[in-house]
């Protein structure tokens, strides 16, 4: 990383730290990416793939990608659970009803509980869709994800 990129990253970090949403705004910087994850900005589109249990959301500043999992662990909707990071595996498990979402790129977030579902088939169909939709459309979900980024 050259000195210009380092100085730019420091300036962006200071600007982010002084904003009203500083606790939930994250600057992601590496040699290829410079993104500020801002929960106040809604996404412009989302995609999902049920087979790979992956989703992505496009924002004006870049794309965020993630994974979904249906399993037996329950939680409170919209709450991050870093302690579950080693217990939740990517993909759907048979006969499980609880949907979890995680950002995997450009940073990694904690697992966030999306919703319980009335049947395993409903969870398998809707979990990955709603992970992306909630990140795209709901500021409270974005705050939880962006606030837990880096886990």
C-alpha cells in the first residue's frame, strides 16, 4: 500500500469517526477496495442463489455479498451473535427452521438472526432471499451488520 492510499484511508477514517453514525459506519480499505459501509444508504438491487446459499446487495458505493444458513439455533430478529460464529455453517441443514445471515465480502460480519420459519421448506426457500432483502431495504439490519463487521 503506498503512502497516498494510507493517508487517504486515515482522512476517510477521521471523517467517518466524526459523523453521527460513526458507531455503525465502517471504512473498508485494501489495495483494491475503498468502501464506506453506511447504514443510512439503501441498496439499489439484490440477488440470491438458493443452491449456494449466497446473496448480494448492490449499493451506490459497491456490492456487499453474504451467505445464509437455516439451522436449529434461535435468536432475536435483527441481532448479531458473534458467539455463534463457530456453530453456524454455511448452507441449509435438514429439518431446521431458523434463518441466519452473514456478510462475507468486502468484510466479514457476525451472524445475524433473520427470522424463524414455520417449516424447513419455508426456511430453505426464503432465508437466502430475505438476507439480501433485509440488508438492501432495512436500515436497522444494516446497522447490525455494519456494526459487527470485521468479526
